[in-house]
C-alpha cells in the first residue's frame, strides 16, 4: 500500500510540473525549480533563464497549476463524501443543487450588475459561494421536514428537484437579459484563465480546512458505509454527522466553483479511481482523492489551454468529455450487476 501511495504522489507531482512546463513556451523542469527557488529564497538564477520565462512561470503558470490542483482536490474530496454518506456512486454536490445555486448567484452579478458595497471585486465569488451553500442548507431543511430520519433517497430527490427549480430561474434570466450571456456561459463551463496568486491565497486555506474537517470524520464515514442502523447502534449520531459532512462537502464545492466556475465530473471520477486502487477505507480515500482529483484537474487545464493554438477551451468541457462516458459506465454497470 505504501508503494501505491508513493507512486500516486510521484505521478501527481510529475503532472503538476508538466502543467507548469508545457505551453506556448516550453520551460524545462530544472529551470522551473530554479525560478521558484529564486522567488522564494532569493537564489540567483542562471543567465540562460530570461525575465520573460521567469515571469511566465511565477506569475502565470505556477499559480494557475496550483489553483487547478487545489480546485480538483476540493471537488474530489467533496464527491468522495457525497458518494459515501448517501451510499450512491452517482451522488455529488452538483446533484444536490450546489452548482445550480452558485449559478443563480453568479447570474445576479453578471446579468443584474449586483455588487457588494465593501468588496466589489469579490462580489461574484462571495455570492456564488453563498448561494451554493444556501442551496444545500435549504435542501437539508426541506428533507428534514419531509423525513425526520433524513433518508438518503429523500435528500437526493429533494436536491434534484430543487436544482431543477433553481436552474429554471437561471434559464429565465438568460432569456430576459441578453447582455452578459457569453460571460455567464463561459463561467458555467469553468476556467482558470486570468487567475493569480490572490485567488489561490483565498481558495487554498478554505479547501485545506474543509478537507481536514472531513478527514477528522473518517471513522464515522467508515462505519456509515455499512448502513445507518449499524452506525447508530454503536453510538454514531447519524443526523448530526450526515449534516456536518454534507455541509462541509457542499462548502468545498461552493467555494471552488465560486472562483473558477462550474466544473463537473471531477468529483465523480476521482473517488471511483481511488477506491479501485486503495480500497474503501476513508483514511486513504480522502487524501488520495485530493491528490488524484488535483492531478486530474491539472491535466484537464493543460488540455484546455494547449489543445488549440488560438482558443482556450473551457475546463468544464474537457472534464465533461472524460467524465460523461465514465458516468454512463458506472450507471450501466450497476444496472447490469443488479439484473
């Protein structure tokens, strides 16, 4: 198992370096390390490294690659929690309406020009996060009113219905307000372009705190995978643990899409790959999902910005091209196994 963990970490590290090195100008990994050492420790750079190369690495590619890794890690851990708690391999924060709520918050900013008085530059991410997290809180509240025990199928169905309702409101805004349509569409497909260190400084601590909070509940998650009745029989407060984990997972997703837009399927693909390799124990599933999801997102971003010379593709479109067939494979393989 240690060999698998080390191999996964090395692969993720290599992918991260590749995401920084490859672009319109290829920069060797050794030069990347020298540029990073220069900016952090003040070590002199070799003469063959130009100022433009140093600026490309430090100001553009490094923060972008780290942000992509951070976003992928947060989404993957969120997906692992949703699939485990709801005991459904197709469950995710998106099926519970988090992305729909965040899109509604973004549409208010883009279509109606809503701005916060004290933080105008952070209006979009703040409202996106608030609406995304607010959606899951409403779903949980409604589920609790409909079913005191908060059964998994009640939560999933409530989330799907609420997501459809919120999507309908966003669609109406598309029809009523033509200006900003292109910007809104691009935001909904996700992108890491024009992101810098400031975005990473905000998202990274939030994602790390959420992942740690979820990891501390790893034992309860292991017990709950065997059934809620068994977990309750040994003293686990099912409703409290479930609400804590679902809200934490939704916060991870909401904070991520608030800054980089809606990027799907990472939370579906990464946890499944991890469980196939490392087994069901959440002591490994949580950290390995973070590493796998981060690496997957860096690859998707690399493809998005290098696949075409003159146009940068939305990252969400790249992840969907990979994730949609994977989604279909999971669904139909489950049906085949049930027959």
